[in-house]
């Protein structure tokens, strides 16, 4: 027979404290003196005690666990996001249970599995939630925060960058710099992120009475950006010289694919023949062979805001719904011809010193 499991009552007896003191010692933020906590931890180590989180959650009706739903870990935008969420929630005494969906998987199919674990709340990134599922989670009392996404008319908190404003600024930059034939490579067309970037870009072009941009559909991936660029730069357009002279890509990964297609497959010069701007400012944008001009998404502020809102929602389910928008920043590198006067906040990222 196995060794009997050590209980919190055994630890309390060894430490000379009450069982409730043992429970408080293992509860983040609970009222317990440092002296008592040290006695409890010393007794627990001596006896080989391991607290039972599941049992505590049944008593407190709190699991101190947040479900993080992430469907696109291949996209380099999201691994740093995951790390920031883990760190921020840990600082708030919450553990994170990660649920990975397949590429383009409907998050509605995944959420029932998440809900089985009785998490205190759910953060959804890189996926699209239906208003029906949002209403179902509200009915169960499980708060949801959408990160880098939102669902119109759904009673869930959301934290996004101001995609519309950033995309409008990109249109202004292209037009003011003298570009005449604009193009847009989209992400998944049903996501709020893509819809807002497309809306901002196209609406500003229309307001400035310029020809509407050509468009090719991608799915946020490198290959889709490469293929979309080839669709925009047909042989007929290349021979006539009527190919796009400025391309806005809805994210960086597609921007890198478009850059490789334009430079290596089509043999055009960037930015002399074609300007390219991406969105997110992932690490690969600064690589020497790319140096992609892009929009920096304020990831740290967005994650901090999402975590703050989730903790507040867990503690007060009736609080006002938050739809937070964070402002972005233009990162100027080498892939776009820009006007002398830039109309949005920006940083010039200097070329790295490659001298040996």
C-alpha cells in the first residue's frame, strides 16, 4: 500500500497552528503573519505536504485559474503575448491553463472543453467568438476578455489596438508620399482585427479621393502573404507598369511573405518600385534581410489591461463592460517611401552595425 497522503490537518498539528492558518498560508493575498507562514511551510516541507488546489477550489468556489485560448501559436506575434499573460496573471495570484486550437478553428467548438475545468475566467486571443457563445458564458457566470479581437454587441470585455486609426494613418503616409496605386493584403476576413484595418485603410483612401486599393486575401500566414502578392502583381500589370506601388499587409508575417515575393520572385525593388508596410512589429521585422516598416502594437499595455479587466470582472461580475483601445506607433525601417512630415507617432529604427 502507498504512503498515506499528508493533509493540512497534519501540517497544522506539526506547526502548532489552526487548519485555517495553513489554508491562508497557501492562499495568495490572504491575511497571515510572516512568522505563521514560515512555520507552516517548514512543517509542510518536513512532512512532504502538497496543497490540493482542486479541494480548495471546491470550498472557495474559485479555482484561481484562468483559461487562455490561443489558436495561432505559429504567428510570431503570439508567443510573447502568451509569456506576458502568464507573468501578469501569476503576479495576480492566478494560474493559467492554456488551450490551443487548430489554425482557423472556431473557438465556439473549444470553449465547452474550457468551461469543464471551472476556470474563473477566459481570455481569448487569435480566435473569433460568436455572440451566442458569449451570451452562454455570461449565463454561466464565466467572464470573458477578448484580446486583439472584439465581438459587436456582445457583453464581454475586449482589449485591442486602435486598428482603424493606425490603418488610416498608413493610407495617409502612402498618399502623401506620392504613391498612386495602393493595395491591401488582408488577414482572415471574418476577424474584427482585419475588418478594422481594412476599414480604416479603405475609408481614408476614399476620403482623400484616390483610386480604391486593390486587394488580395490572406490568412495571417507567411505563405498567404507571398501568394497574395503574386495575385496583386500579375504579368499583365507588370508588363504595363500598372502594378501596385504601395502595399499594406494586415500583419507582419504576411508582410514578410509579400516582401520575399516582390523582391525574389518578381525582381522589383523595395522601396524604389514598391513600398510595403506591415502591422504588429514582431521581432523578425528588424532582421537585416527584411527591415520591414510596420506598426507596433502596444502588446505590454494591452496584456496588462486585459489582465486588470479580467481580475476586476472576477471580483465584480456586474461592473461596466470595458472595450479598451490602445494607440499604436509607426516603426520606420527600410521598406517604405514615406513623406518628410510623418502624421503619426513614430520611431526610426536604425540599421544595426554589421561591421565585424
